[in-house]
C-alpha cells in the first residue's frame, strides 16, 4: 500500500522569529507509512516545524519535499495534507457530516460521493449515525475521532498530528493512542506527530525525534532512544534517569558518589553516566555489584505496578531514584523509609551520555 | 470608632442601587410614560384614534418608510465598511491595534453637533473641499453643491456610526479560533473560500449586533439631518417640527411612541441574538 510518493523530507530547515531562532538546520526524513514524532518541551521548535510542513509558516531557508515534490513555498491548501489539531478545530456551525465532507466538497466531489465517504469514515471511527449532530453535542474523544475522519477522508499524502490528544483525560488518551496508531498503520499513511508527552511519543511512533533548542538531538526508534540516550537531556526528558558527572581515571568514573565502573571507554577525560531508575538494584542483590554503594531510603512511593524509592547515598549524600517491581506479597512493599540498603546496577545497564545534567 | 449599622445583604443592595434607580425613574421613565400617555389621552379620555389616524395616513406611512429605508441604507454601508476595518484591526494590526481603536473611538468623544458642523465647514459652497477641487487642483470649473444632498447626509451618518459596527464585529471576530481557518485551508479551501465558509458564518452574530445598533441609532438620528439636510423627511425630524413649529404635542407624542416601539423591537432582536450566542 505504501510507495515513495509520500516520503516527507525536511532539508536544512531554518526559521527565525526576530532575534529568536525557532528551528535551526533541521534535517528529517519520514518514510512512507511511518509515524515519526517530534518530541520536546515547549519552545523546542516542534510546533514551528509542523507548521512549516503544513504551510502556515515558511522557512527562512531549507527545503520541504513530499514524494520528491517541492512543497516549501506552496500554500497549505495546495499541499494535499491532513491535519488534526489539539483543539479539534471542528467547524462549530456545521454538522459532523458536513465537517467530514468539507475537504471532499472543496475538491468538487459529488453529493453522492460525499455522503458515501462520510458514512464510510464514520463507520471507521465508530461514530455511525452521528452525521447530523453538531460538534458541541459530542464528547472530547468523539470530537477528536471526527477530526481524524475529516483529515483522513481526503486521502492526504501526509497526516499531521498537532498534540492531538492533549485535551483528553488520561484514560481516553491511552485508548485513542492505540486507535490512531492502529488506523495509521492499517491505512499505511505517512504521519508526523508533535507532542510533549513522552509516553504518547513512545507508544505511537516508529521513530522519535527528540528536539531541543530548535534542533533534533536524537532520532531513533522509541526503545533505542530510551535505552541508548546520547545526551543527558534526552536521558532525562524521556523517562527518568540518575546522572553521574565525573572525571575518567583508570577506566573508572570519579564522581561525588564514588568511583563507578564504566560500560564503555569515554571519548574525553570527563563523562556523564546515565542509569535508569528501573535498572538500579537495591538490597541484598546489589551487594555483589561493582559499585559497592550504600544508602538510606528517604522516601518511598507506591505506584501500583512498581514502587519508587529515593535513596540518599552514604558519604556523598547523592540522591538516587530507583524503581522496584512488586515481588512481595500483595499489599506489602518490601522496603520501608529509613532502611539501609546496598545500591548498585549491572555495569552494562549504565549509558554514557554527553552534556551536563540539565538543571531542573 | 465610627458606629456601624448592620444591614441585611438585601437591604444593602437596595440602598446601593437606590440613587441610580431614582435617577432613572425621574429623568427617564417618568418623561417617557408622560410622553406616551399624552398620545393616548383625547378629549373624551383614553383614545387610540391618533394611532389609527397616523397609521392609515399615506403621508405618515411614507415618513416611517423613509426613516426605515434611510436607516437600512446607512446600516448596510456601515457594515460593509466596518467589516474590513474590524478584520484588519483583529488580524493584521498587531501592536498597532490599540492605536487603531483609539482612532476609532476618538471621534465619539467629540459632540455629534461639532462633528456635523465639521462636515458643513468642509463641504460648504466655499468650503475646503470645493476649494481643493476648483482652485487648488483645478478638477472642476465651478464649486459643487454638497450640502442638502442625500449622499452627504448618508455619508455623515455612516461616519458617526461605523465605529459601533467595527467594535461589535471585532469583538466577535476576536473570538474566532484561527485554527478553524487553518483547518479549512488544510482541507483544500482557498483563503477566499475559507473566509466565506468559516470566518463569515462565525461572525454573523457580530454583524447582527453591529447592524441592529447602527440601525437603532440611525433611526433616531436628528442632528445630522437637521444640519446637513439631504431632503429626508424622517420621524425624528417630523417630531421636532410638531413640537416646535406646529406645536401639536399629541401628534408628536404619538410619533415618538412609534419610534420608541421600533427601537424596542430592535432591542428585542438584539437580545435574541445575544442569547443565541450565549448557548
């Protein structure tokens, strides 16, 4: 179903607003049928990038192509794209059916085609029979489904999703994530998603581009980015991470917390080691690990599937976060606040990252 | 220590409202009631004869029609001018929008009489406009007669009333989510199509409110027509004549009550529009 006619490429895109550089030398390629997320905090340039692909903003320099066609200077209505907005942006003065048919009507489709397509799309988004309702009569989730149907009915070459689930509550957000992802894969449609929600990015994307300061810091598959962050920023923005800065000496990293074994040889004579909280081992199992750290649990919080612990290391006072899967009897947590524990992690579970730990 | 009086919330509210209510009652409600009562009282007590006479007389019906048609024309022109201005104000003016609003509202701070005299000065036979056209630019051989033409009276009314229409339309346009327009563009609509499919329908309420406001004020306008003429014979002018020249107070009261009813009908329409907006 996929062919190269929907490959989206951005080449050396740069966009400034006055003195502010919103996007800087950005390169990105989205393969046909793939969903790529632009993930980052607000102000990282992800929305500006999406708006340039949509045609609402034009880059100062660089090129945007879809299937080899240059889109850079084309107005939005000539690009043949579909877009789903965070605020749904359904036309409040038109019915659900008229909203979905809008794109078909603009391209001059016959009344019969419009009616058939509206029905087909409503079936697809599980809203059959709601043609004549107005958007305000639907729930948020239903409105978002209509918005999705309205964007997809015109067979867009690329689907743009601008924080599409930001206005929904958590439970609904998760089910809509699956629904949108399933539909996108079934239709084999190329999609670009903008989000600041790392869970959303990880559960929906083939690839994630983590953005910061107008640049893509790292591009890769979700598990790759999560397990192999290249920078301290990516390590902490995607999930949680314990970061240790230090000097490299005799193959060890000399940090405030102590001398830590390294998973690989760092390039320079200083380095930052990142260890995910779920990779940290607490208690007896940690005694045999090479770090030989000990600490006291200062806070524990039960999170259902796991428990989160704050551990203050003896001597250095460094704070470490550790997640532990429930392995005790139901209704119990194995470690209490105040407990003295051994702390460690398998050396290969640490990752060397560049850049200092970002200040919160 | 000052002595404190404990009042119930209801009493306190009544006390706070009292000055305004008394003022309105004495200077607004009582004259209105007195005036319309005059139109219903004949020699033999209560009568509707003045209304039946008035509303069956073709001359007076013609005056009502002329009043309404003039107001409608002024309304149409005002809205047509106001919409683009409101659009620029909301969408394009950016940091200059404050300045633009100032220029819109500033004329309202000047008395309408002064503004109308201004039109007289500009457009008199030996006024500034004629001087430009004839002497300075040499476009015309002889000065044009502007005063007492319908066009100038309408122009002056439009000039006074456009700000009301602009502000009504702008406030609604401000509330239109631009993402809706972007959504239409993404679906292949051109900018012009987007305006007619999305922007205009969503600002109909603002146009309605502005139009009713302009219509109502134009309907009761008096000074402009007295000073600039234009050959119009409208209800307010006729009322003025009856009070001052013919001194037929009863007929004048009848006409002002009819004018009031037209105004109330407009107000009712406006409230209905606002209520629909609120849903």
